[in-house]
C-alpha cells in the first residue's frame, strides 16, 4: 500500500485526532500551526503530525486537503486555500468537512469550481488513540462527483461512507444529525436550568429516573461534556437554522439554541456562575 499524503487544515481536537489516526495507520499527515496557541502546537506534536507552515508547500505535498475548522470560519479557510490549491502541481482534493449548511457548502464549491471538491460530514466524536479500527471513531459521509476518492482514507483507519448525492448532501446529513443530538442537549440544559431556578431540580430528576431513565442518563453525560464545546456550537446552530430555512419550519428554534450556547460559553468565563453550577450539580447526582 503506497503512502497516503494528507494535509489537515485546523488541527483542533477533531482535526488532530483524525490526523493521529491516519498517521498511526502509516499515512503521512501534515498541518500548519501558524498563529496557533502553545497548547495547540503541543497537541499536534503529540499526534505525530508533520508541521509545514507554508500554505503552498502544504498543498504541493498533499493528495487530500481536509478542512476541519469551526463552522464560522469555513468559508474564510476555503478562500485562503483556493488559489494555492488551484496553482499546485499536485492538484489535491479539497475536502470540506465542516458542520455547515448545504447552501454554504455549495457556495464554497462554486468558489472552488476549478478544484476537485468533496463534501464530507463527520458524525461522531474524535477517534481514540492506539487503535486502527475504523469503527472506533467517527464516520465520514461524502458526496459529490469525487466522493468515491475519499474511500482511500478507509484503508488508513477512517470509516468512510459515500452518499449517492451531489455536493451538499453530506453536509445536510451532518446537520440533520447534529440538530437532533446537540438539540437534545440544548433542550435538556434549558429545562434543567429552569427547574433548578424554581427549586425543582430533585423532583425533575426523580421523575426522569422513574419514567425516562435513558433520557436522564444521556443528559448526565452530555451536558458536562458540552460545556467546553459550547462556544463552537454557536455557529453550528446558526448553520442548522439556515439549513432549515423558514421560521414556521423550525429555524428559530436553532437560532434560540445558538443564543443558549453563546450564553453558556460566556458563563464559563465566570468562575462563580450559579447557573452552570446548578446544571453540573444536576448531572453529578446519583
């Protein structure tokens, strides 16, 4: 099996973990850490990724360029790399992996019309270290003309599934899934907070334990895990609202969830936040 060459743009928690999995499966994985924090640089080094802080060289060295960044900067990143990819002799595939609305994905595709473009939606958490099993990690759904090419990453530890659909299909599936899973977390956090404010947290917990134990267990796990990610989910909820479209179809629900996650992110900066303390306490009780 010849060495696969992949560039990861935005090696945050997910990007670094995906890069590490590919690296553990003998792919050559590169990224740029220009302008990143010391903790981000250390995370990339631990993942075993090769550092190339030159956009043109990164594109020249790669067969696939995976954009795994916060949804709010997906268009900016694509715009940054379109010319270097277009001019690269290697002509790598640009893989748009972000949680953005199908319309946003199609806009990026149009912007990169001369580039081999793959729409990809990542469903699931970052792959764990130390295993090459594709089932132990997220699934990459891919769509568009060049989507079958992404199956090559399946030989390097990633779970890849190709959808029979155009660019935008993979993004749509990702947002439909995220709208349900992260929407659940937003609804649970909202009502637990409201019940706690009225002194009814214990009563709500007891009733959930009696009639909805699965719902309670999911909230106990998901809400604390959400806190450090809330700031990233603001733009994702806004993209879901754009995907849904009109208010009467429910778009305003996700605009409200974006505001909720923005509020949670701001409360995290306050060490004395009683509101977040009540949510954490609800999830700790057994």
